[in-house]
């Protein structure tokens, strides 16, 4: 599905922008352009949540209307173990060693292994790897959720509200009593995105047909819904950015759940907006959309590699007092992380089929693009790295 590759690209841009501007939100607080850095950093915090949304979308779109037997369940877990867990373990080890070396801590094998296993379990070998560990948790839950929704098919439309309620129950319970460490390493912190993705996957064909409908009555309703949704989206994103601006620059501290509420609303709507945009333009022919779709296809590898590219880029800071030149340098980090990561992943995957150990299985059919034969039609799940 070209639409999904496009949404992956949108999400990947968000992830990289957050990481490319993370240092700026600390180092550039006295700069006149700090407001811009803060905006780019907070406004772009839709990347990981959109990937989470896509994880559930793809699985439920693929499996909801077909049998899911015990053999299907075993095959499902084998694929995730091979194409997700193995690359996760390899890159966790890579970033763990890199960070250990960078910290200057003496090499001690027993101490390193003890620390590594803990970080591996919670996705903390590097800042971005928590996304994969929470997806692994979701994979463990998926057969149960699929079975439950198939039995309660008529209530599937309420799934989003259930997800929001469960997520916020976890948030509030954690604040009041549980005090769960590393909260964001638990899939419960993102249930609203998983359940929204499940809803969108189950009803995708109906949603797509409604969006593309030419009936005048549908067109009027679409305009009303789009305007109202856009107003909520704009309000939530603006308030989230403003809250963090005040906290970072003026030390104005609100209860953390206040920011979470606006950010949750903003990022939930963003995931659906990206899907809607992709429905309208995903299959159009243009070089820009082609580039974005290819970035989407290689997004898992880019996700894994880009922090290393950024770390290298930051070894060559720009020594200048010019705000605009500093902005250009940070912007260069963003573009370098995308472009260089893409080149690295593309080059490695061309070495042979064994490269799945690094980047899993490529979605879509670009892996076979060197062949002159027309590739066979593939099921959506077979195209998914999530």
C-alpha cells in the first residue's frame, strides 16, 4: 500500500526532527531563535506515536477479516522474532557499546552484561529503542485483542475510546500510586494509538471510500468534520508547544499530565491526518512522492541508524555566533540523518538476503526492484516491517 509507505515517511521525518533539535532545546536557550527550535522539537513529536498507530493499523487491516489459527499465530511470532527482535538486539548491543565507550567507563564484561540485559529489556540502550520494545509487548497482546474484537465486532467502533480510557487510567494510576519506572517503556502508555490504529485498520476500506466519495452530502459532512478536527488539532498542538516553551525557557512547571493531555490529543489526530493525506495523494505520480515513499519503505532501517549518523555529525559543530548559521547547521543535521541513513540502509540491504538481521524484511516490493519481472501481488502484512 503506497499510502502506508507515505505515512511511514511522515513519521520518520518527525522522529528525526525531534532528535536533530534535541540538543538545540538545551544549548540554544539564549538564542533569539529558541522559539523556533522549541516549536520544531515539540510539534514533531508525532513520529513515534504515528509508527505505533501504523503497527496496529497494519496488523488489524491484515488479519481482522481472515482466519487466525494457531499455525497463523506461530507464524506471526516467528516473523516478529526474526525481523524485529533480532535487529533490535543487534542494534541495542551496538548502541550500548557505543554509549559505554563514549561515557569513558572502564571496560568490565560482567558489569557491562548486567547493565546491557536490563537496558535491552526496557529499550534503553539508546533513547529511540523504547519504541521497538513496546511494539514487542503489543505483539504479545495482539492475538488476544484480535480474538476479542472478532467476537465483539459490533463494538469495534468504541475501541478508540476504550484505548484512551485504559491509557489514561494507567497514567493517573501511575501518578497516584504505582510509580512505574520507565513508564514509556510500557505499551500501556500508548494504548490510545494502538487502539486508534486497530479501528482505522478494521474500517480502512470504509474510511477510504467515504473520503473519496463524490456525493454532495458526504462532501458537506467531510468539510464540517475536517474544520472541527483541524481546529482541535491546531489548538492542542499550539498549547503543547507553548507549555514546553514556558517550561524550558521560564521554568514554569505545570502538572506533567497537562502537557500529556494536549500532546495526546494532537498526536492522535495527527496520525489520522497523515492517513487521510496519504489516501488523497499516496498513489499520485511525482518525484517528491516517490522519494518519500522510498524513505517510508526503508524507514525501519533509517530509524535504527539515524542516531549514529547524528552522533557523527555532531562531532563537527559550527563555531559561529550567527543564529542563522547555527540554524543551518542544525537543519543540516536533520537532512544528513535522513539522507545518509537512507544510503547506508539501501547499500547494506543490497548485499544479500541475509541483511534482514540488521533491518528486518523490507515492506513493499522495492527489494525486488532490480528484477525485470513484475513482482507478485503481496498481502499488506507481508509488506509491513511493523
